[in-house]
DNA sequence: AAGTGGTCTAGACCACGAC
DNA sequence: TCGTGGTCTAGACCACTTC
C-alpha cells in the first residue's frame, strides 16, 4: 500500500473534477437521458484512480437523481423529473430585516383551547389536545406585510405555554426553539375578502398568496400556520440545479 | 488486509443505520443545533467500522445541511435554515393525466420574431436573437386548467423551429427533448383581469396563481414560461425532510 | 503543535439481475 | 453465469484551524 498523497492536481479534489465532468456531459446533452455511461472500472482507468473514488462520484450523481444505477446492467442517465425546485420559505422577521426594512409585529388574538375538529385535521391529531390559536400581523416599514394564523400543539410543544406571544412572533420562537423538523407546504392564491382586506389594508378583491405549512417531527404536527401575503408584493423564488445547489450550496 | 465481507447485520447497510441513528438524535433534539457530535474516530469505535464508513455518513449529513464540519474543531449540528422545501412542478399534461382527467391542448397564438427588449430580459439575452412566442391553453376534463405564455430561444434550441406546436404542447416537447436543465421559479398571485378571465372562464377579479420559470443550461435561457392557474383550483405542494427526501426520495 | 476532517488507495466479499 | 454496482477495510498523506 504505497498510496495516496499525490492529491493536489489542480487544487480541486479529483472526485469533484470527475463529478463536474460527468455533469457537464449530461447537462450538455452529450450523454442524453437513457445513455449508458462507462462502468466504474473504465473511470478508474480514465482518471487513474481507485474504484472507491469513482464510486463516490457515481453514487453522488445517483443520489442527486442525475443517473440511475442498476447492478449488472450499468449506470444510465435519468430522464429529468418534471421540475423539482428547492423553495426557501424564510422566517418573516429575517426576510424583512435582511432586506433592510423595519420590522414590526402585532398580536391580534390569542386563545388557548381544546382542539376543534378543524384543528385536529390541521395538526393531524388523533385525539383532542390543548392548543394555542394565534392571529398576528407582521409589518415591513410600517405597512402590513403578512397576516398569520397559527396553531401550536401543546402536547408536542408544552414550552409554548410559557411564551409571551404578544412580544415574540410565534414563528421566530418556534424556529429558534424547536430544532430540525419536517414541513409540508401548500401554496395557493385567494382573493382577500373582507377580513384579509381590512388586515392587510387592501381592496377586498385583491389576489393574495397563501402559504400553509404543517411542521412535524414524526406523528402529530407541532404547529400549523397559514400566512397571507399581498399577491404581487411578495413572491416565492425557487431554484433547481441538478444538485450541489439543493444539497446546500456546498462550497 | 483480511476484510469486509461480514456485512449483512440486519439487511440494512451499516452506513444507513448509522445515518438514521444520527438523524434521529438531531431531529429529536437530543443533539440540538450547535451541539458538537463525536469525532470520526469515536464513531469507528462505537460502530466497530473503518473511518471511511464514518466519513461517508458524516459527509452525507454535511451535504444535507444537517451538520457543519470544521477541521480541527469538529462537527456541529446546524441551525435549521428557515424552511427549505422541495417543490415539484410537474408537466401540465402529466399532472392532469395522472389524476385520471382528460387532457386537451389548444394553441392560441404562435409568433416567430426577433426578441423584443422584454424577451431579452426574460431570456437573459445579451443580444437580439430569434425567438418563438407561444400562447396556449391546457384543459382538464374540458375545462380550462391553465394558460401558458412561453418564449423559446431559437439560438439555444434551434430544433424548436421544426416542431408543430399546434399539436405538441411546448412544455411537453421541451421536457422530452432537452435534457437536464437548471430552472428558476417565481411564484406569485395576481387577479385574473380581462384577458386571463376570458381564457380561463373566470370572473375578472378571481385570484390566480402565477408560476414563472426560466430554464437554462448555463448562459442564456432556453425558454421562459408563465403559467396561470385559477388560484384555488390548483396549488403547489412542497415537502421538506432533512434529506433523503430532497436527495431524491431514494430507496 | 496537534487534532480534526478531506481525500485517496488497493484491495475485499457480496448480492443482484441481465444474459 | 458472471459482470455490475454496493459496501466495507485498514491503512495513508494532506490541509486546515484551533489550541
């Protein structure tokens, strides 16, 4: 075992150059969907490296969905999966402040109660639980930016009972307090109507963007939130790169 | 080098069990954000395996954004990044048909022209190019489902000049023809207005969901599309799982 | 200076599945 | 059957960064 160590060929690790090479071939269409790419052994010759290194690259491409690997058959360029995009839905407070705007928060209503039938559906509850129901409003530069309606499941997040939500926005508190969750989102458009119009200071027929999110660990949801934005004042952006991007910009 | 080969401990490869173990600790809050997790060498003892195997797991967690790794300092649980979600934006035709509904397509207008100033912005063109401008409509069970306005950059996709878009929906053709692209999405809400209302058979003030997408390889865009949906008839769903999900459901 | 992760090797055995 | 990928080892040297 003489070994490694020669490394630095161009300051860029071998596996990354290999990965980019292959991605380029796929993205350029040189290797179209369905194309069988070289087997691992061929890559070890081409790049003069061990099979482990090749395997790391090809496994990564398979994880990213760019190729599919089948034993005995080989590795094939995948067909693009419609359009998958990574959507970043930021904390409202951070979003407003990061744009250099002044942030203000207002609690409109807070009720603690036993879950209604609808609450149970929103929170995926199997039985009645105590919940907190919050309605609040976020301002950017003094103008209503979004209204928020939120349920917090006290069975899953008992600490929420001790928080003063007249001061602390529930989203900000939850994000800081509860680590790493799964979330399901639903995005739709709806007319403001009387309630939303009054709260967002908009004509009743204005189109609003509605983002609903259910946040959970495994079973019941911890919280359910519906945020309403003026439709053309706020928008979501999403980006898809064949990975390296979705994987978290990396590098 | 005696070796490997003992493998099958529980039908589940070691690296996956290790990965799930660590994810569980992070998701449950046992290892909260900022927590320093054991160093690679400790894991080799715990799991009685080589450092490569541990490294594969921890590197994967770092790619997924669950931990951050710093030389000499160690590996730390990340703070959750707002809410990242994987948004699937399907091909219209597939989406309608996969719900068992009847799909119909109608070309409203097609023009071939030199890019206008606005086209250049939408397609990120540096110079004037020939483009195809298409307006079309998709029906589900005979009812207008979405209207679409699309630009195709003939400099990047010359083959589009030969396609009969009165028969083939441009999105379907592009998805099948052009492999693996990057895409940027913008999602917003807007009132129907006169044009959209007439085409979607809606009152003018109806809230519509607007999805704009620019698809590119590296430089200029290949195509730019704006799709308009009745706001409460269609919605987007997105899901975030701390990976394994975004990485492509895998498994 | 020393501990940590980053990368890599040259093997190994296994399981799957196309042939 | 046997080529392919799947997983794993027991080392190695390096680079970085904190101590």
